[in-house]
C-alpha cells in the first residue's frame, strides 16, 4: 500500500458520516478531472477508468440517500445523480469534454454545499453518532441567535 492509499484509508476509518460524503465528492471531482486530462491527452483506457470510478462514486452517493428522512431533497438528488452518470457515459462514448465539464461543475457545487453543511453543523452535531447532544439547539433553530 502506498502512502496515498494509507492516508485515504486512515481518513475513511476516522471519518464521520458527513466527512465520508465529503470524501466521496472530493474523489468524484478528482476522477472527473483525471478523465478530462486523459481525454485531452488521448489516453482512452485511462479516461474510461477515471469515468468508471466517477460513475461508481456517484452510485455510492446515490445509494447512501435516505429517502424516508430526505424526502424531496433525496428524490431530487437521485435524479441529479442519475443525470450525472448519464452525462459521464455520454462523454466517454462520444469522447467529448463538455459532458465531463458539466458533471465536474455539478459535483463542485454539490461538494461545496456538503462542505458548508459539515462546517456549519459540526459544533452542534455529534458527528460520530449523527445526533445533537441533549439540551443543545443549533443556531439555525433559533433564527441565528445564540444564548
């Protein structure tokens, strides 16, 4: 195992659920960037590998959605993840950068949203078990006011 793999494994094993989502977005973005680089360089096999990895990561994000708790947001994310996987496949088959760039931009936007959620919620969310400590109320529930 090289140092990058060891580092990633350590991050994953010590990550909270929100951190895991952020790691998935981070690596999906990296794979799309790699696919675009390989497309520009004419490396078909490497491009296809990177696109396959990005599709698999997006599939993991989709399969981790809780449709009961997530409701409409989970349904919308499901549709968006499906669309992104289709666009990645289109980019691979057509050897076109535009669909890859589109998915990269979507992943960047979603990744930024998840990083914001992680940053905003971390003081009030017990990230190892996914619940707030008893007696604490996040600022969003108090209109931004703290006591």
